[in-house]
C-alpha cells in the first residue's frame, strides 16, 4: 500500500452535501477555508477599484506611455501590485506578462495586447492549474473610442480587484496544484487576452482544470429595479466545444449533455457557496454566457478546457458600455457609485474558496467508465496514472450519483484508496447519472468527473480534437 503523507500546509473539505453515504469518512478541516473567506477585505477591493478607475480610461487602444492614464499605466500598476504581494507570500509566486500583437474588427491597427499574470506554483503537481481571471480594459459607448473617460468601475475593475485580492489571501498557503491569477486585456475588443493566455498555457503544457472568469462582480441594483446582494450567477457550457463526431455519438446514447467539466465545475461552485459564503446563493445558468454575449472564459473553452463566468445576478445596462452623461434624469456610465464593495468581496470569497479546494485536491480521476446495461447494478471505474508525488495527498475516492433531473449531486459513497471501481447494487444505470471524485488526506475533493469523453477533465488537453 502506498505511503500517505499529511501535508501541514494543506487543508480540505467534503465538497458536496449528500442524502446518503457509505464507507469510512475522511476528516473535515473546514475552518481553514472559513478563515480564508473571512480574510477577503472589502476595503482593499474598494481601494484597488478606485486606483483602476483613477487611470481615466483603460481602453485597449488607449495611452500606453503615460504613468497616470490609459491601459499601459493600469497594467504596469497591476504588475507592480502583484510583485509587491509576491514578496509577502509563503508560496512561491512568479509575476510575468504574456502578450501578442493582434488586429481585428475592433483593433483596426496592429496593437500589442498585454496580460499580467501571477503564478502561484503548486508543490506536488505544478502543471495542474486552476485559474481566476479579471479584465483590465474598459470601454464607453463606441467600441473604438479610446480617448474619453471610461472608468469601468464594475466592468471590470471589480473582477480585476477581486483577482488581486484572491492572490493576497491564498498566497499565504502552499497548495499541491498551481493557481494562476490573470489580468486579461483586450476583452472588449474581441476576447484577445484570453486567447493569448490560452495559447501560452499550451506552450507551458499546463493541465488547466478550470478557469473562473470574473466579469462584473460589484453591482447589486438591476435595471429592472431589483436590489439583491444575496445571489450570483455562474454560466457554464453544456457540451464541449471540441467534441468530435464520435464523442457526440457516445454522448447521445450515454447522456452527458449537462455534465461537461464546465458544468460540474459550476456545481462545485454552487456547493461551496452553500457551505462557506453566508447569504449567497448561486444560480447555475445552463448557458455559455448571457444571451448572445461573450466573456473571457470562452477562449479557454475553445482551447478544450473547463471555464465558467462568475458575475452579479442583476445587471444595470445604463452602467455598461456607456458614455458618461445624464439624459432625462437618468445617469449613464460605469462609475464608482454603481459598485457595492461588500458584494464584490462576497463574490471574491466564493472564488477564494473554490480555488483553494481545487488547488488543494489530488489529481483528477481519468478514463472514467460506466457499465450496467440490462443489469440490476451499476459499475463505475477509473484510472489514476499519476506519479507518486502527485498523488501523495490522495486518501481515496467518492462515487456520486443523482437523478437525471437533479441539478446537483444527491448521493455518494466513499471508497478506499486502492479501489479503481465500485459496483452499486440495485442502482439501475438507466435511472441516474454517475461520477467520481478524488479525495485528499484532509477530505478535500476534486469536482465530479462524469464518465466518458463528455465529462473528462484531464483528457481536455489543447491538442485533443
């Protein structure tokens, strides 16, 4: 039997509340997660949002030489802030820029698009990556207007400030996996920053387990008059963008339309909100993004990796992509008075807990398979083809199942470290969906991995088509 190592800097939780379970239960150490959630500061987020707004405009085509105005000044400040935080960290953090020169419909002349990235290196499985992103750039009504003031307080200084704050909190702990904190540029001009970073991740051979795209996490007053600081939305695509014809055939006969890795990442976020974030309920939206619109998780989905969008529930379109003005008594523009800093901190805390869970988990199960046609029982199996060091915080596994109409996982069974399959007696395969997680020494779990290519996290590599 493989020796287990208890790592003092790691911590965990059991990720899903269930109605029935069997087998020995791993220990729970949830207080460390609660401590991280409580360490998130609304005051620091407010200060960072005000600094970003203070650059006047952060339009992708705006000034790059000034130290006080424009996208260049903003990204240099973010880089300096990342480096300042890195000096205080317990974990090893590298700060880099990742850029490319691009052009397109909203970038008429070749322009350098620069992302600012902080990489908190994992100590057991550093190629396994979970990422949080916010957007640096802003815009007003005309997408090519790079001159007028464009505060972008909520869209998306809120998401960028949340990403900076997550680094401050989480870099005080070493995790098995790597956490990437990304400030992405060029979002308003065509999602260029995400595409550039996805291409970079391929060259670095990162195994990206998820991207948490935070785009507008500070507004609580909707244009419909609703004021609500107790809900958030998580958007996730249902089937993989890179699904092949053969994979679509398997999915048609096996199910999985609502069990992509992105969708099961969203389920985990929903569960974490219930467990750790007071007065926050997650709405899982079964859609890639808002109707007809896009965000910076999409380029990662298109590269073959799970990605979701985390954002406010009630949008105010008078504050999005608007010239600063007042018409008929209505104020337009994305200014500081439209941001609730406590709410932005709440959604940042949701990210912090999710990043901690996934970075602290063991490697994900792969080659998950299901058998049980015309039988009174169901057998689920999986592989763990990882090196001993990568799996040194692996305690065991948990098999999950739910009714096909359930939004989240309902039942589970914990199984021993040495098992690679479980037969569920009198559980008919036709009536349920199934999946499996890997469980860490301290109880922390991966997202649920659904059987077959439609649910695989680790098979979702950039060269898989």
